[in-house]
C-alpha cells in the first residue's frame, strides 16, 4: 500500500486522472498558453491578413491612420488642462494610448503591427511568393496609414476644430519628432518597433486584459519619447502644415530613420527571436 502511494506521488499523470472534469477544466484555464500556441495563433492571423484584398487593406489602413491621430490630440488637450509641473508629462503620456486602443481593439491595420503578424507565416514557410505578399501588404498599409495622417493633421492645422491654445499644445507636443538626429531617431524607433510588436505577441495570451496591455506598452512608448512611424507622422506632418518644418525635415529627420527603426525592431527583435524559440517544436 505504501509503495502504491509513493508511486502515485512520483507520477503526476496518475494525479491528473484522479481530477474531476471540472477540476481539469480549472487547471486548463489557469495554465498559460505556450509560446508555440501564441506563435500559431498569430501566424494563422497573418495568413488571413496576407489573403485580404488590396481595397480592404487600404480602407483598414486609412482608418488606422485617422484613428491614431487621437494619440496626438488627447495629449495636447491634457497639456492645456494641466499646470506646468515636472510631473505633468506622466498624465500627458497617458493620452497617447487612446489612438492605439482604437486601432488595435478596432482591428484596423497599423504598419508596426505588421512587422510581426505577416512575418511569422514567411518565417514558417519561406518562399518568394510569400515575400511578395508581405511586401504588398506592407506597401498598401504604410501608404494608406501615412496618407491618412496627413489628412488628419491638415484638419487640425487648417480648420477651427480646436482653439489656438490647443493647436499650440499640439505643435509643442509634436516638435520632438524633428529635433533628434538621424541616428538618435533610428534608435528610438528600434525600441518603439520592438515594444509595439511585443504588444502584438502578448495579445493572444491577454484575454480580457487586452486593453490594459495596450495601455501599458504604448504608455511606455510615449513616456520614453520613442518614435512611432504612424503616430509620429501626425505630429511631423502637422509641423509641416503650420510651417515649422519642411518636407525635407519630415523625410530625413523623421520618416526614413523611424521607418527603418520600427521595421528592424519589430522584425528582428520580436518576429525572428520569438520564431527562434519555437522553431524546433514546429
């Protein structure tokens, strides 16, 4: 009898067999999804995105570019409402999360999310055809995102939607997008791309906590003044509209280093690294 008890203690499978159906379900609910399960969830989503038509991708990209504008408007409104204190940026940065909440929960196409989602199918089954489909998706989404940000910032600059004080706050909040050198902006963009792609990796395991994950990750991006190609495009293009920056400033000081950094941060530091940890199991 003692030997049987000792054997059961050494054999977890026998303990699992003694659990009721409700208890087994409770164990499964408490278990964290494996990296392989997360990978396969995102990969399957990536396959669906690669199969979407060009018009659907374009409209989703335009919607995301417009929605992300609220990540510039809300911080400016908060800036106007708060006194000028050393801690005010802690609340201002929280406003940055609003646009990302709309985009991610609304399932709109944002370029930086696509540095992970369609890359996993490409890494799982590399081919020239899949590479072409990834580049097609990137091109459509990026162009539509950027076009929408210029429209949004134009509305902010040339219409009486907001009072002069709020417009001045938008300009003040936006100036950081063209104040750094190419190298500094590139490094900031690498970290931003890394964080946004990590946010996408975390989503399948987040359950009902998805909004909290979005808020935490994008709050860090804002708090650290990191560079995001789409949200930053609203800021930089607004400065062009009001005459504080040129098209050359937009392209060389913001767009090019930020695009390169976001892409490298998402593809290399998240897609490739996380694929590497599950490649042997796949």
